[in-house]
C-alpha cells in the first residue's frame, strides 16, 4: 500500500472517557477511520505514523443519529471507528 493512502486512512483519534479507560486498562486506542479502510490498512497506518507494533484491530460502523434541525428532520453522517490494541510496552502520546 502506498504512503499517501496510509496517511489518509486515520481521520483522527477518538478522545472520550471510554477511550481513555481503554488506553489505561487494555493498551487500546480508538481512531476514526475512512469508511472503506480495511483492518490491514489501519494497522499499517498506525504502525507507520506512531512507530508502534499493532497486536489487534477491531472495526465498527456507527450509524448517524437522526436529529431535528428546526422543523426539518436531518441525519448526521455515519462513521467508522477502529479500536487498535498495541503490543505490551507500547504507548501512543497524543499530547506531543
């Protein structure tokens, strides 16, 4: 896979209380990814960008909520999340 594609696979990290607890307890991190990204692409992108070893990748599709915008009913965009577990002793620092 080419580097340009791998640089675009990760849209951004998911920063929430659940993801912080996962990082502490299971050494796993959550990312928003492209809708057509595969597990292999996600693993390679994380390894390339953060220089860590990926142990496991789990992917879920999150459906967008229906919301009211004034009188009209709208819908938020669907998104795809990846939960990436790193090898023991590995760490990702998002503050740097």
